[in-house]
């Protein structure tokens, strides 16, 4: 028998044949179970529009069962009293299991979400492995402090802080990076000792379910990691549930605001990673080759369905036309098609709904007076699935909707500038503040602009670099809190101050 790796098409065929045989259940208290209503919904392959399998449609009653399981698991000594070293071991074991199944998981994400399998393997699967390994390092290092208090009475006091898990966490994630978004939340939550209910997006439930199965195999006790698949109602039921202590959400700003309102019932802790409309700022002295390649990747990677997508281009007037031509050249070299083919670098959008949304924004841009430089349509020859061409809209204006609103598709809105103060004002003229790119070889300008731009992450002469060690999140309406690093551990824990009278 040959040991040659199987092609993504062969893996997909096996997966689809296996998955089509049974409904994927919810994962509650360590078991795969049907929804209490018996309802299911289909999940489809965006490259073909065909149904992959049926998935349990969780509702309020299932959410209640999952929350009860998570609450019980929080008090289960097998989890509550687990040593930091053992918690760390489990997270590393989970990383090992993901690694062993990396090819299959990349294909599973590809058929459920549409993104090319080869890119998925690197960005989502290997990224998730790194996330679990990174947070596996925290349980043994995350603790409190001893603090020098000075009580008026003069009593001798020992004061110290400890970190305790925040409790039961509802982790609500979107469809654009399903596995990574789950890992970014599950890993720190488990590292901090919390228990979780993960609610994946209705379009992409499959890797979340597999992740929970692998976690059980890695030794995570039953009830610690639950998954409720379903629609927004399941997410809303989680946010409403008095047994949930914290909600961590990534998705649209609109739903983020609804979550804040709904979480007031028992004043849940809320962290939000919301939309973006990130500016790419290019100065006249920039390395145009490097900038063009990175700006193209920054908007067209994952078909533009990225919260940090660099979707507003501010190119200095002196290099504007040349830069746009080079970005367009990069776009023309993207290979569009079914992401199971290793030559493909640009897949379909996730759904018909998203296709309609992106298409409508191109029309809005045209109506507002912008010009379609490239793209704007379904690519010729790709008649099934939800494919949309890489698109550049030039002559965009500051107040246009295509400059102000998150399109969440492969559409770059291009503007030019001449005055630096006006450039900064324009870059900051946004409800969002997730990230920004700056392209210049002038070190003083780079630092000045990095300081002036209102964004949670600023990349200078690079774009979309993300690492578990450094905080990630947004200013303004791009969110609350920061994922990754110590910040994430703090978000999933409570700090307790303890006073011991030694007098
Ligand atoms: P949503 O914000 O609607 O969905 C994100 C997650 O929240 C999903 O799991 C969703 O479930 C769930 N959800 C929906 N409604 C509620 C609710 N009331 N309470 C709790 N959870 C809820 O994003 P969409 O998938 O609908 O995408 C819409 C737009 O949002 C996109 O076009 C894009 O502009 C933006 N978006 C931004 C993202 C980002 O990272 N910045 C990520 C994804 C989307 P369900 O899937 O079942 O609706």
C-alpha cells in the first residue's frame, strides 16, 4: 500500500460520505446528543451549494442542558482541583490530536466554509495547534501577587491575590475562521479553569464539533467543553441564561450590541471582537512592491471575510495609480475555484446571503459614484457555488458607505490623499478601530502615524500578523477586551484579594 498523502478531494469524498450518514449531534456533558426538539438543519459546501449533512438545531432547552452540564463540571473535583501541570498536559494533548488530524480538519473546514484547504491547514489548523500549545503554557504561570498594603491600624497584614476561573463561559463564534475563532476562546478559557459552551455559526458547525470530540479524547472531563449548534436563537438563549457567567463573542457589531443589552440580566462579563474597516495607509516613499503584495493579500485573503481586512486604501496621490495597478496585478494572479484543489488560492464566499451582501455593496459603491476598477461580479466559468471576483472600487469618497461600512468580502475601496493631517482624520473617521496598516520607509512618520491611528493593532510594513503572545482586539465599536496573551487569561478569570491579619 502507498504511503503517499491522500488528495484533499479523496479526503473530502470520505468525509462527505461518512457525514451524510448521520445527523451531527450537540455535544453536551461529553456525549453527542440530538436536539431536544428533534430539529436539524443542513450545512452546505459553499463551493458546490450541496448539503454535506444535517446538524442538530439546538434551542433554549438544549442551551439549558448544556449550561447545567457546564455548571456541574465547574464544581467537579476532576476539573476544579486538577493541577496546573495536568491542565497544561491536556491542552498539549489536544494540540497533538489536532496535529495528527490536520489534513482531515483542513478539508473539513474547506468543505464547510469554502476556504482553500492548503491555506486552511496553515492558517486555521496549524494556527489552532499553536494556540492550544501557547495556552498550555499558562496554567503553570498564571497566578496572583503579594502586595504591600499599609492599613491605618498598623496591623501586620499579609495581602495577596489569587486568580479564579470566571465560571461558565458562552463562546459565540462566526463562520469566517471557525476553527481559529473557537481555539482563540476555548484555549484560554480551559487554561484558566473555566467550563464552556461553544456556539459555532450556523454556516460552519463541523470543526467545532470535531474539536470538542478531540478535547474529550485528550482528557477534558465531560461537561467542561460543550457545543450547541444552531441559529442565532441558540446564541441568544446562552446570553440570556442566568447560569452563564461570561460571554465571549466574535461577529458583527450589530449582534455584539444585542449581546451587551441581553447580558445585563445577571451582569455577565462580556468580551467582544467585532467588525472592522481597516485603513491601509501608503506614503509616497513606501516600497510599492511589498505594499501592493501585502495590501492585495490583506483584502483578498479568505475572500475578504476577515475582521481585520484592509478594506480602505489611502494611497498618496503621487503613487496612487501605480499602486492600484500593482494591487490589481496581484488580484489577477489569484486562482479562483474549489478550495480542494491545491492550486486554488481564492475560494467562494461562505453563503448566498454573503454573496448577495457583497454584490449589493458593489452596486451601492457605483451608485455613490465610485468606479469598479476590477471585479464586481461572479467569475466567468464558475456557475455553481458562491464565487465573487476580487474587486477594487476606485475614486471612493470619505463618506461613501463602501468606505464607512464593513462589507466583509473581497472589495477594496481606494482613496487618495495629499495632506498628512487630513489623512489621519480620514483614517480615523470610522466607527471601527480594529487595525491599520502603514507603509513607509520613514521611521519617524511610521511612529507618528502608528501613534495617531485609533486602532487596536497597527502593522508597519506588514499586515495581518497575529500571534498568541500579543493582544488582539479593537478600539471604538470594534470591541471590548483583548484576546491572546495575558489579556486573555485575565478575561477568563476573576481576581480575588485576600487579607490575612498576622498581628
Ligand atoms: P453574526 O454576528 O450574526 O453571527 C456571529 C455569531 O453570533 C453566530 O454564531 C451567530 O449565530 C450568533 N448570533 C446571531 N445572533 C445572535 C444573538 N442575538 N445572540 C447571540 N448570538 C447570536 O454574523 P453573521 O454570520 O450573521 O454575519 C453578518 C455580518 O457580520 C457579516 O456579513 C459581516 O459583516 C459581519 N461579521 C463580522 C465578523 C468579524 O469577525 N468582524 C465575523 C462574522 C461576521 P448564527 O450563525 O446561527 O446566526
